[in-house]
C-alpha cells in the first residue's frame, strides 16, 4: 500500500492517478480511522483480492484522525501489510501562485482565513506525516509530466522490471524533454485530411483501420518495433529502470497516438509494465 499525503496543491491528485495507471486500487480522502477496514475489505477479501493499494490522506481528514495515522500504519505493518508513505511538498510562493491561477479554495481557508495563513496551518498539521514519510518529493519546480515520471520510478515500479512509457506528442508544441527515444511520424499518410476522421483520434477504431491500410504506416511500425526489440534488452541489462519512447506527428492526435498504442501493445508481450500517455489529448 502507498499512502499519498502532502500539501493541498502539491500534486497529490496527479500522483494518485499515476498510481492508478500502475494498477493500484486508489481511494482519495479516505478517513484514516477507516483505513484498516478498507485494507481488509479490498486486499484480503477471498472474492476480490487486490494486492496493490494507494490511499490519499491530507488535511481534509479530521485532526484526530491525522494524529492517529502513524499508529494505524504501525498496526497495519505488524499485521503483514507493506506500506510506503509518499509526501508531496511545495514552496509557499508556488502554492500561492497555483491557487491564484486555478481559483480553487484551500480546504482550510474558511471563516475568513487568508490563503497564506491556511498554508501555514496546513504545514503544522502535516508535519508529523512528513517526518515519517519514506519519500518526500518537492514539486515546486517540476511539471505534471515530470511528477508522473518521479512517481513511476520512485514508487510504482514492480521489482525486477523496466518500465516503458510510450508518449505521443505534437511537434508544434515541442519534443517532450524527458524523451529517451524520439520517432518522427510526420512523413506518414495523415488522417487529418479526411474530413470524417479529422475530429477523431488514433484510438478510434475507424482511424486505426484507415492507418492499418497504409503500407508505409505498417512498415514504420514494424521497423520501430524491431529497433526496440533489439535495443531495449540492452538498456534493461544495464540496469535502466525507466525508458520513455516518444512518437510525434503534426497535431499529436492521429498517427502518433495510433503508433504509441500499437507499440505499447507489442511491448506488453515482453515487459510487465508498459504505459501509454497522449500529451495533446490529456
């Protein structure tokens, strides 16, 4: 079980959604007092066993529940439940900017409490959680994509396996900065010029069928799959835990999305942990 905590606005929702992509059963804002019952019901039930759990806990919990959490986690550990506590931290000035841009209300900014004061109060309430955290990630200077990668590499990786991320993107918005391999699909036939396919994406069946009928598309996919088959094992043997393969096209909605999905399907035959992410569709 992974417990995700941290300051409001630090990226806890992104972390939980990333863990959900990694096949964790995720629950946000679970009262700490209910955690033992939740773990028992979800992970030990003889009908619906789920061995990987993630729980979001923050200041929306009652104060007394937060105070009890370290003891609750200790009891779970003594009963054989392995857990890790991930804490997301962010500088105050960054939190103030994020709340200003999103126009959301801080959970503690009630009864006329100023946002800056609410952040100070939240830090005090969560200080014991941060003190016992197994991993603290400062999200002040990283974007959503970098946070996803950190969560995957630090908390989500299955033992003894290399994680692959296939990411589609549009060249007009730039190449993803964390790419290990980049393949350019702009020379391939483009469904965008077909009026009936233009509003769709590479995940839609009719677009997939159209692209599969194009010989150059199939040759491109086969060549890239062969390249990855030859070279990814070398990376794995060198101890790499995470590789990002990016496929780009003009708009990032048709060719690149289709190829990212097809290549991910191909690699799932060999690797246990393969993810796909479509930047322009998120």
